[in-house]
C-alpha cells in the first residue's frame, strides 16, 4: 500500500513538473529531493527485509538440521528397542532351557541326598525372577507376556518338584520302616542310649520338604497330596517315639530352647513382634526329651 502511495506521489510530481513550463533548475532540484529521500528509505527497508529473510533462512536451515537429528535419534532408539526385545527373548529362552535341564538332572540323580539338588532348582527359580526384574528395567514393553511366560515356567517346575518330593517321601518311608526294624531287632536297655542318627536324618529330610513346600504356590498341582504324605511320615516318626514340634510361624520369645541364626527386619509385622519364619534344623524330641535343638530364622517387626 505504501509503494502505491509513493508511486502516485511520483506521478503527481512528474505531472506537476511537466505542467510548469517556466520551472527553473533550482525548482527541479527541490522537487526531486523528496523523491531521493523516499528512494533511500525504500533501499534501507529493502536491505532490512533482505537481512530478515537471511535470518529466517538460517533458522529454517537449523530447524531442518534439528529435524534430521531427531529422525536419526528416533531411528537409533527404535533399533535399540528392537535389540533389547530380541535379547529379552533369548534370555528367557535360555532360562527355560536351564530350568528344564535341572529337572532332567533331578530325575537322573534321585537318591537319598537328592533333596539338596532340589534346593538348587528352587534357587534357579529365584534367579529367573531376578533376571526378569533386571530385564524389565531395560525393556518394559511386552511385560505382561514375560510375566505369564515366567509364571508358566515356574508352575511347570513346581509341579515337577512336587513329583520328585513324592518319590522322596517313598524313600523316607523305607527309612522309617528300617528304623522300626532296628528298634524291634535291638531292644534298648534301661540305661543304654539308643542310636538316634537315622531318626534325626529322617527328621531333617521331612523338614527340608516342608520348608520347600512353603515356597510353592498353594494351587500347584499335587501339592495337597504331598502335604498329606508328609503328615503321614511325621505320624510314623511319632509312632517310633520321635516328635517334631511345630515351630514355623510361631511367636518367638527369649525363653525358647532354640538357636537363632539370624534376625531379619520386617516392616509388615507389628513393631516388636518376633515370628519364626524359617526352620533350618528341626527340633526333635525322643520320649518327650529334646535330643536335637532347633536352628531358626526370626523376622522382627519394625
């Protein structure tokens, strides 16, 4: 709009100039002077516009560079996510393979000492859970699928362990029969101290099975039947004069004749409360007399 006004002004000036026949050179100079000023002003404005355009072009170039950088970064992130997901799948597969191998080893090496091997398998379950926790910090996508897969693996392992424990109870039953035979074949005199080694061994094996049962999901297939079998073993042990007092989950107090191996703080318990949460070695009584002191772990309320 400003340029149109200036053009009209210039035309008007030229028209006025042509109509003035007697205009002098001095008058002409005066007429042209405003035009020079306007032209200079336009040149300055044009220069300013060019400068602004140059700045805008620079900003546009920088913006394009930033967009290219963001695209490259997005591509790198996508590649990293894909790689992490791939590593997650490989490690889960390796974990499942490892646990299956341990189950096979348990099948092959079942013996009187096989319970100690079973503890190693349970440790593998805990390590699987730890592995999942570490991987979840790196890759949070498909979390539900990973949890379900690990849960299925854990359930499969626990069901296999229940079967192995069932076989172990049969071996313990044989040991109890041997204990009864020894008792019958070798009557104990009034002053002689009987040999408790086999009974203590059986008690330790029963305690180990019970301790591992407490770590399993209560809905595990075959678990209730295993618990009944363990109950029968304890009844048979009692029939031979040996008792295993129930300590797990009981309130601990200073007067108890037990050995506390460790005390663990627990915020879920009432402050000052002390509960027996693990029996490492069971207490065994023979004819109401303690022949083995229990070793326990206590959780203390904070």
